[in-house]
C-alpha cells in the first residue's frame, strides 16, 4: 500500500518514542489529564502521541495542531467537531480535547494501523467491513471525502475505523454541516480554490470541482481495494474495481453497501456455473463410454506445462530463474517471450544490463509481428539505446505497432508528429492519435493530451480539459502529469 505511512494516523502503535524527530511534547509530560507515552509521528498539520489517562489508566491517541496555516486549523477543528458529535461505531471514540500552550488538541481512542502488506486472503472480508463502515457514515447523512488506506485503522478485534474527518460534509450540500462548519465543498489553499481529497484516491468530480456524493466515496473504496492487493487484484475482483472507479458517478455502485454486496458475491455465480458445466461434461463422457477420453482431458487440464504466452514473473520466482525460463521460451520461438527477454536485458532482471542484446531480441520479436517489441524497438532507435540512432527507422516501427493499436507506439508516434521528429510536423494529427490512446487508458498519452490542451498544441487551449486528462494520468501514477499539476 504505497503512501500509507505518509498519514500520521497510520503510525499509531507502530513507532517508539526513540524515533521522535522534533515533537513538541516530551515523554512524561502531562497534558491536562493525559500523560505522554510515545511520539507516533507527524502529518500535514498535526503531531500524534500515544497517551495514558492519569486518572483511569486507559490509552488514547492525542492529536496536537502544530501548523494552522492555509486553512489547516479549520480542518483540524472540523475533525474534532465531527468526532465529538458523530457518535458512530465506524469512527474513533472521542475522549476529550482542549488547548495546550495555545495549541488545540483532541484525544481519540487508541487504534492500530493496517498490516502492510495485508495478506491477500484477508482483503475481501476486511474491505467488506470497511464498506459497511462507510455505509454507516452515509446513513448518518455524511460523506467522508478523504478515504484512503492511511485513513483506515483497526480496533483490537480487527474492526475497521474511519479516521481523518477534516473533509467530512453533509450529503446533498455544497457546504459542510454545522457540525463541520469550517470548510466548504471547494477548499482554499494559498488563496486559490482547489478540489478536495487525496490525488490517488479521490474521485474526478472531487478533484476538479470539489463536488462529492456517496459515489465519490465508492470510487475511493475501489481504489483502496486495488491498493490492498498491491495493484494485482484477482480476476474476480477486477470487475468490481472497474465499476467502482468509473469516471461518471452514476456509472458506479449506488452505495457502499452495494459495493460490499458485490465483493461478497464475486465468486458465487461463476463457481456455480463452473461446477454445473464440469458435472455435465463428465456425465456426458461417462454416459457415452469415453472414460479414456476423460482421463486424457483431465491430464491435459491439470498437468499441462506453463503457457508460452504466460511469461510474467511468478510471484515466488527469482529474477534469475525468470531469466532462464524466458531465454528457453525465446529460443523456442515465442515472440512474447523474446520481447520479455529483451526487457530483462534492458532492465537487468536476472542478468547484467545489456542494451545491445536487448535490441537484438526486440528486433527478432518485432520482425515476428509483436507490437510491444516494435514499440520498444522504435524507442531504442529514437534514443540510440543499444544501437545507432535511427529516427527514420524508429518511425517505421512506431507506425507498424500503431497500426496494431499498440498504445505506447501510438503515444510516441503522436509525440513525433506533434513536434516534427522524423516526420512532417502535424500537430492536429498528433493530438488525434494521442487522444485515441488516452481514451483507451494509456497514462502517458493522457498526460500528453492534457499538455496539448494546456498549451494549445494541435487543439484549442482548454484548461478544464487539460486538468481532467492530467488528473486521470496522475491517478495512474504518471509523473509528468503530477509535475504539471503541481506546477500550476
């Protein structure tokens, strides 16, 4: 789960006092009736400490505001108000608050962070409970607006708890509830209106307009589910993530409860049909007396060697073993394996980096028609990696791969057309090609389209469209898009 440690609450129970770096409170200090036991970490605006009540002996987590600039003091107060007045099992229990040496603080129940990584077999059940907690918040009339792995903690019994309520707002309003009366739907940072939420988890309507609904939190649930699987969800979960994270709110699950139901029932129908089909096939073969055929079929089904096309590194396979397997498959003539072997040489996976050998295998796979190899060979020729620079040759291979709808090749060829690299400059044609790849989910192309809209290259300048595409690319981890957004 990338980024969970960046949230101060995810440090609860995970740090020792010896790791303190500049905490305002010291161990043993008494804050009203709370004794400081350990410094847990610092987030955007506050430091968190593990504390013990000196009268009753129970533990808590004390959150102390240390940076009230840029509207952060209002967000801190909003969070404290939400905990104080929204008494829900899905939220931390509020245990007190006040000011200490002029700085506001509050104390909530002491909670534990999520395991990182979470065992894959535990993810569905845990996310079902998280969705139920979010549904409880929605039923109470509120939207969280900042759901992410770092804002989910656990009680000792494993029950999930939603934290960091500085952006919570009442459903159906653009302004926060009187309980949370310090902020609006659109935040003000350094005097400029910006969307709300965390880039990798917030829905598009939050980031672009500050708007939010139940479906905005559903979008975040889909992103969290993917994160808990470390970006590699099982096939039965992928459709759930896709529906939860669709661009338009109306295309997502109608509620967090519906999301939870889809997660619970993800395998039932498929498994039932599979069992029925298997029983029908076996019964038919037995009835017709084809017992030997049945045995041969079973042998092929369960004892078959790995498919040639499946050349991704196995989860428990070393890179050295992966390289040996790739080399054998490539020598046997698989273009997919040849392309993967070129990648291994290119990035030093299981062998020493060897750009010349990478290009050799790219050429072999490209000549056999593999579009990924053609796109990669085009890039090597364009940059002179492992071979003599040949821009004309790069354009030839890019064009062949683009004709097969290879998204990487379409993006690179679009860039060449936009800037007249190896081809006659054609800004409008380059933009159209990039847009086609972008619509098919290619993050670099989305960043390129956003940049075109931003600068008015090949299309009329449109800042709103630029931000839409840049946010899409940034959510997929594109660094160029993130840099452009941060520079604005």
